């Protein structure tokens, strides 16, 4: 390694115009992550709708549904965390990390 290499590996220098989107495997992985994010968002919406339904039933006097409502809200938060994890992975792919 010469003094001018500065610890960089030798070989062709990547083009400054190169994009991670130029690689088919990156585009494929991004599509999978986007699909997972969409599915998780659908599950979140379903949890929210079910919570609303249970709260309406509870307000109508059908019974206490606190345990079910709490479990659904926890699931919704867990799904939000999963969405964030997928978004981080997606951003890492976009940045080429």
C-alpha cells in the first residue's frame, strides 16, 4: 500500500454517480421491505379499528373490554416499532450502507 492509498482498498473507484438502486438485489430487497411495511401498516389499522369497535361496545354497556383493548394497543405499538425497524433498513439500503 502506498502512502497515497490512505488505507483504502485498491481497485476501481466507485463512481460518485453510482446509486444503490442500480443493483437489482438492492431494489428487490427494498421492494420486500416496502411490502412488509405496507402489511404491518394494514395490521396496525386493523388493531385500531378493533379497539374502536370494542370501545364503542363498552360504551354501549356490553361489558368491560379493558384487557382486550390494552392487548390490542400494545400490539399496535409493537407493529409501529416493527415498521420503524423496516424503515431504518430501507434507509440503510438507500444510503448504500
